[in-house]
């Protein structure tokens, strides 16, 4: 600790000697350069990040507002689904069979108790999304497991659904 203090003291002495040896014009140039460095440092560390935050805030707030609207819509949809009357197992399997029948061999249905397994072969994304929404609304079935791959023809694989219990 004492060595550092001694080195610092010696450095100050050298700088003050060198400062005293400079002309007035050189001193002014050194002071101007130091002021320029201080201003640049103040800009890069203090002002630029704050100004960037101010500039980006409206876009971030708009994105957060959009996310909030989406979350509220999902919450409303969840409440609406929760408030729907329950469906018996027989009704659920009938609704599921009717939904799958439209796909003419691209989806095979296998029912085992309260589980249904859909085997997909080349089903496009939008029709699959519509099918899942329909199954959720009419059969009250929920996906439990999905082993899907996406290829040039669409999605292929298996989708296991949980059907409502009861009759």
C-alpha cells in the first residue's frame, strides 16, 4: 500500500514538473484535449445510453401493450372454455371422429379409454391448427403428447389427446 502511495506521489511530482515546463499554448492544448476526452466519455457512458433508452421506449411499450392484449384475449378464451358445459366421453369421441373424418385418410384415429391417438400423414399447418381448435371446442380434448415432424407435404407423426371422463 505504501509503495503505491509513493509511486503515485512520484508520478504527481513528475507531472507537475512537466506541466510547469510547458508553454501557455501547450497547456491550453492539453486542457482542451482533456476536456474533449471528458466530454466524449460523458457522452458514451452517461448520455448516449439514456437517449437510446428514450428513443426505444415507445416501440417497447407498444410491443408490451400488444403482448398484454394477447394475454388478455387468451385469458378471456380460457375463461370461455372453462365455462362451456362439460361433454361426456361418448359425445367427445363422436365429435372427435366427425372432426377427423374430413381429412380422408391423412389422419387415423385410435381410441383407448380416455385417450385418443391421432396418426398424421402429410397434414398442412393451417388445417391442423383448425382441427386442434375444433377438437378443443367440440370434444373438449386436450393434447397430452405430440411427436410431429414437418416435411414438404406437411406434418406427420402422432398426437395423443386426453378426452373428458364420464358418459
